[in-house]
């Protein structure tokens, strides 16, 4: 009799498909679909009065999957737990071991930094035991978050509004946004002036622009009087070139991506949210069907803060660069980047698994989002091993009446890594300056034009998703795996909103943050949160007992919670209402945004005297193709979005297609695109235009014409479905206690 097959358990079906292809018939690969065991949702699930032992239960709805995995595990010779190579992945493997009743000898832990045939087979040949320090670090994080969320959120429901939540990391992220908004409000602009002169050379042809720099040292012109005084002193007088400085400037490539820098760059260059970036990166890591290659993992593990690269990867990049671009484009040796202190160095930086699989070669096998993100990762990695870019710079000082004016210019001599990739910036870079004529000290010039301009210093910019990720990383708030979820949560909870790609706090976010700062300063303190992350790292390293950490935290937190309950007895905080430009047609007041059972709506602030309400509509870009009016986003009775003219029935235009800010190059009317996710090419809906795209070619699903027999079959199915639905409705009605049997069941359940 042949021995039972080995069982490999991963987290997702796509990962299972890729790994199954590499391991062959002796291995059965199954997916756990994430967590199979967790804390209960309805109760705390943690022994707060004892030693903080968590009570885990099987995840509801996964009973059949658990049964299937138990059967497969019982028949297997060895069970390889191959979940993701991080704290959470280690914890999932431990939960699987406990749930499937696996012995230490039978359960083997394997991790894959990249899902390639070589790495998968090597990992299977060298398994290890579960790392319980990693498991304990994840348990500590999970229990901390449960304590904060389940004990603070009810307080917010009582004192602010139902449905709110607080979190150990999300509350600090919200505070960062609120603090930045307060900085902007408190900012006092400072006046300053710029002064430029256009100079013509007197002894040879040529002209150039020079900017006021100062006298003996750099000086800022603070007002118009100072600026005019300089103008009066230089008017009609000659200018002399006093210094010409030429230099070579080298720029080194950015290091390969970490989780944080990938999220930042994908936000800047691709417009991806951190959540979307991590979703697409997960797909690339787990494996994609590549034409001619089969299912292939395209990038290394995407949750890392290490800049380390394997020698094998750097050698492959070196060969590729020399072959495609020439040896002068190679850095000359392995370009090793130093990982910052305190970073987790368990994995490499994010890189392509095979540099030979360049983005254009496999573009047809990827979705548009996968292609764009893969190209970003591939280009950044390749550029990190390429030669420096070289620039020629020139700086010229020209003097008149004791005042120095400076001109500068920079030109690229050798592209180096810029031939492949250049890092994006959150702020505007320094201008290269206009090309300058060939100048030497002693050259004389006359002033053709003087330009003065008033400026004011600007407040700090609101965070973008990219700069918030950067701030969280710099301040030690959260870890790479938490950034995307945190930023998504604070927007979903409506503590923060995004306007023109910038994050700003809502009135609700400011009220909740104010309460947290007053009553729970430790929870919302940046340094306290960063220190807690360090203590969790100490648990992972085996230097800190996880239950002692929880006990230290809970003692102070419990006291703060009791003090807040006492101090706020009978107090309910009011969230300021958001005023709009919409005027109530009944009483003339400006309407405000309110939250109801079915979402936001407009209401008159004069309630109860005036009870006028309106649906909240979103104004869209573009113009109505019928009357030229504005376009509004509305919702049907079933909750589907459609787009209609603001003139309503007077115009009558409506469409399911989404209006864009682009105009048709042929007829000038607004272009539309198909509704749904993803980047879709805009099209013209003007039937009189030569670029008109008929509805059947816009990519929507078209129902097939059914035959008579099919109609009968459909009707039969409809009857069956109707009966099933009726049974479900009856069961639901009973469970809710609306029938006699239901009431009895509910009563019995409560007594139990």
C-alpha cells in the first residue's frame, strides 16, 4: 500500500495552485482561506480578570472547510503549514496545528520568501517547528487591539454616536491628520519678496535671468520697501560676473522597495490606495498564469521593511543590465543598501523573482493593475543596481552695487539608472534653471528688465495617503502590514476624508480625537504607541513575556476607562454639523449633512420648525450632452448608481455610464466610461460624432437570447428558488422571534 500523500496548507487558492504545480503528485495543496480560528465576535473572548488567556473558536461559516482539512490531515504522512512568512502567518499555522490536532512530529512549518520552484522545493526540504515567539507577539497584538476596541468603542457609542470604533493604531493615525489640520489653522503666513533681473551681456551675445541672493551673506527680502530699495540702488548700473562655479553632480538610485516605500510610490505614480497596492502585490506574490511559463510567483514577499537583496538576485540584475543597456550602465559591484536600525530583517526587499521576466514581455498575462505595479517593482529593483546619473551643474554670481544675483543650471551628462526609473517626490523638486550662456568672471552685463513679486509662506501640506504612510513609518506607529488597513479604516469610519487626494479630518474625527486626547492620552500618544510596537518586537525576539506586557498595559487602561465613565456621567458630545451651499427652498436656511439609517442626507437645520430633507447628491465632472448642464450622481431605489442632468425632468438625460473630466477630441462633448472597477478607456456617447461608441461595444455583459425550452427551465428554477426563499424567510422569521416557535427559541437561548 502506498503511503499517504503529504499535505501542504497555504492561505489562498491562487497560492495553492502555484505551489501545487511545483511540488508534484506526492503533495496535496489546500487553502485555509485565511484564519480558521479567532476570538469570538460577540464577546471579549479574553480572560481580563486572570492571565489574559484568549478563547479562540472556529470561524463561523468555515465548518465544511475545517472538516475537509481535518480529513486530509488525518490521511497525510506530514502536514506542511505554509502560511505567509510573518507574525500573522505564523499565528495562522499555529491555529491550524491546534485546530487539526497535529502533533509536533507531524506538523512542519515552511515559509516562502518568493514562490518559485527553487525556493518552494528548498523550503519543503528544510522545514522547522512553529516559532512560538512569533505566535505570542501576534497574540499580544490581537489581544491588545481587542481590549482597546471592545472597551473603548462602547464609550464612544454612549458619548458621541453609535457605530463608532477606536483602535490602538487607527486612533493615532487619525490624530496625526487632526494635528496637521490644527497646524494649518494656526499657521501665520509670512510675507517675502522675490527679485529677478534679465541681463544682456555687453561684450558678446547672450542673455540670462538672475535671482536676488543677498549682499555679503544670503538675505531674505521681507517687504516691498526692502525690495524697492534694492531696485533703486541697482537701476541704471552695470552688472559684473564675479564667480562662475562648474561642478559634476552624481545622483544614486533609490533602494529597492519596502512595504512602506511601495505604498508611497504606488500612491504617487499610480494613484493606488495603500489597500489596493497590497491587494495587487499579494496577487503578484502568490502567482499569475504567465504565457509560456505557467503559474509563476512574480515578486518576493511584500510585507517587509528590509533593504537586503540576495547575491543571486543582484548577480542576475547585473547580467541583465550589461546585456540590455551596456556595461557602463551597471553600478560596477553589488549595490548593497543599509537597512535602518530596528527594522525586521527576516525577508528581502520587494523585488521581482526573475528579472528576465520584464514587464513588457509578460504584459499580456497581467491585468492592467498587475502590470503597472509589477513594472514599478521591476524597474525600481533594476535601477537600484545601475550606475549613478551624472549631471553638469553651473552656478554664476553677478554683482551690482554691492548686491549679488545668482543663476544656476543643471544638465544631464549620463542618464545611468534614470534610463529605467526615477523616484517620485511628494514636494516640488528644485528647478534645473534655464540654460546659461558661456560666462567668465569679469564679463559685464546690462539690465533689460526687473521683476519683483510678493509671496507668502505656505502652511504645511495636508497628508496624502503616501505621506501619511511615511509619517507612520518615521514615528513608529504600526508596522508595514498595518499601514494599508489603518488608512482604509479611518476613512471607512469617516474620521478622515479625502479631498483632492489630500486627507483631512471630519468634524466627527476631531470630536473623537479630542475625547481620546482628554481621557486616554496614552492610547493616542504617538510615542506610547511606538514604544508598544517596540515591546511587541521584544516579544517576537523572546525578550518579553506577552502576558506580562498585556498586564502592564491593562492596569493603567482600566483605570483611565473608569475615570472617563465617572467624569462623563450624563455627558454627550455633539458633532458639529457640516453646512452645505444647498439652500432650503422652504425657509431659506443653508442645509446640513446628517446621518440616517440609510446613510447621509441633507436636512434643514431649522428642525423641528422646518422638516425639509433631500437626498445628498454628488456633483460629477463633465457636462450634460443634451443641455450642457451639470451632471449629478444619484442612486436608484435598489441602490445602483446612475448619472443624470441637474435639470432633472426638464432635460431628462440619464445614463449608467460614468462621466469623466475628458472631452471628445472630435466633437468636444464629455466622454464617459463603463461603470465598475479598474481603468477603462473613455468613449463618446454622441451619436452624431464619428468617434461614437455603440452601447453593445462598451464592454457590458449582454444577456443571451433564451430558447423556449430554456425559458421553461428558468421558470421551473424560479419556482424552486421561490419555495427555498419562502422556507428561508420562514426560518428567519422564526429566528427573529416573530412566530410562537421563534419566540420560544429566543427565550430558551437567552436563558441558556
